[in-house]
C-alpha cells in the first residue's frame, strides 16, 4: 500500500481538486474515540478530504461543477454551513458525530447547498422582491440539501440512514429548529 506521502505527491502531480486520498487512519470505533479528543486541524482536514473523495470521486469540479474546501471552526456549538465553495464544520458538531457516515452526510448536505446555489438564490430573491416566506424557503432548502446528500450517499458505502440518525439526535439534544421535523418527514 502506498505511503501517505506518496498519495500526497501523486495528488499534487495530478492537480485535481479533492484528489488527496489518504489511507483511512480513523474508522469504526476509532472515529468515535477521535471525535472526543482534541485533534489537530490537519487530521480533520485529511479526513474531510477523504470523505469528500469517497462521496464524489477524484475530481469534484468535473463531477459537480465546484471544488469545495472544508475548514474546521473552533466553535463548540454543533453547526455546519457553506458559503461560496467553503464548507465549515464546527468542532462542536464533530464531537456529536458517531461515525464517518454522519460526517459524510454533513459534508454532502453542505455540498448540496453549494451545488444548488441556495445562498445565491436566497440573496437574489430577497434583494429583488422580498416576496418569499423566509422560514418556509429555508426549510425547503434544507430538505433539498438533505435529498442531495442522501442521493450522493446511496452511490457510496456510506449509510443513508446516518443523516436521519444525526437529525434525531440533534432534536433530542434540545435542537429546536422547526425544520428538523419537516426534514425527517421528507426523508421517508
């Protein structure tokens, strides 16, 4: 098996977005143990890159039309969001993820917002006429991003049920977003 360095050199030589494929150093029970520790951001960046690769393959830009980067926020509030082509995942969210499939759901969900141009569409519609109902529109965008994520996950070895499990856990942990019930209902 090639070393991590040879994978990195190969990916740099090929120069494809999302092409860094590192042997998984964190799988199964190890993942759960690692989410409870303070690990360097380089570790999480490698894992984010690997999960994105597993979701969309060697060339994100060719497959989806975007080349996202993922960054880790030091916030302890469980959250993930996207802006332009940057996905931000909080340390607080990492602490509640139970496996790589849940991480894949989070990244695929945020990737869905980017690919579906949700941020741009909301900003444009608001500036043009302000006639939409913001909460309904936001919930619909969350449902669309969930659907996008589940479609990507069904094409991989990630469990599509992980998104539902994560949302149920967020709701039981006191997350009061009204969208969670509608999102869970839409996942049937």
